């Protein structure tokens, strides 16, 4: 492995860590950066490049697990709590309800999505349409009272509705975080609560999808490609750890509109400069 390959792995890991949980679409950014700038498939082949993207996602997932470790221990019943605390905490069944819609639709349309929607043009559409959803969410919140200020106050109905809205993120470029945070805000959550619930839901669905993909692509973990995977994984993990903490501290203050504007500007730049 040469320095260029390490550089590509680290930069793509940084892109993944910065964008996986911000409402800007990590898939969209990976397609844009890799397809337009780096062409990582030219290094080891298309299958290794696809496997690499799965590996660096696992780095981002690990960062969420560490940041929300107390919450996950509570959800799994591995943390000592009083009866009252158990009754008022977010339940694992609520997380499952939120995951169910996207899981079902993802399995139904997985092949179609992989074959027809992973392109620069579809990503640009997702970026722009998702941006307008985020702007609409902030507008709606101004017109209604926030009823859910922590994830422990989320209802089953809210969890299901957020899960249904999350199905929009199956379109590359739409953004899982962008759709679920927007949905949560429209349903009466504040931005931090919607973000927390989004991150908690992301771990099982991303870990499950990544795990299945890794099993299918295990043969591509060759000694030649392993340093490429490791460099990307570490950079994605470190950057995600920092960016998630920063995002959670910021989201209630800046809300969604600045991220929406960024998405629209990015789509315009890509369209007029590179296409």
C-alpha cells in the first residue's frame, strides 16, 4: 500500500465520520467524493471499494455506541435502575417500532435501490428534496408547542411515525438523519430529542445492514486491502466521535435550516461545476 491509498482511505473516512449522523447524507457525500474525486474502485476493484464503505460505516457506528453507551445499557437491561426509572425510560420495543418500517421497505426494494438509485443525479435530487423537508420541519415547529423534550417522553405513535418518515432515506442523498430528525421535529420533539432518537435507531439498523453486507463480501478482506480498511475505519471512528458530540451540542441552537441551505448549495455546485 502506498501513501496515496492511505490518503484516500483517511479522507473518505473523514467524510463518513463528518456526514453519517449530520442531516446532510453520508451516502450522497461518499458517492460525490469517491465518484468525482478519488475513484477508489480503481485501487482494488469495485467490490473492495463497496466493502470499504461498509467498514468505515462501522467506525461511525462504534462512535455512537460509545457516546450513548449508558442509554444502550439501559435499553438492554444491563444497567441497574429503579422500577420508576424503568417505567419512564425509552423502551427497546419503541426503538423496534421505529426501525420496522424502513427495515421492511429496505428488504422489499433493496435490489431496485442498488441497481437504479446509486448515481450522482439521484443523490442531487435527494439532497434538494430532503433540504426542503428540513426547512418545512423548522417552519412547522415554530407553529406548534414542543411536547417531547427528552427521548424518554417519546410515545409509540411518535416512534412509528418517525420510522415511516425514515423510509424516505432509502433514496440515496435524502439522509437518514435528515428525514428522522425532521419527522421528529414535526411530531413535537425538540431538535436534540429527535437527534438522540435518530442516533439510537441508527445503531441496530446500520449494524445489521453492515453485518450482512460484510458476510457477503468477506472474501475481499485480503492482506493487500486490510491497511486500506483499517485506515478508513480509524479515521471514520475518530471524526464521528468528535462530530457527533459537536452536532448534539449545536442542533437545538441552529436547528435544521443551515444544514438544508448547505445541501442545496452543494447540489448546485456539483450540478453546475462537475456535471
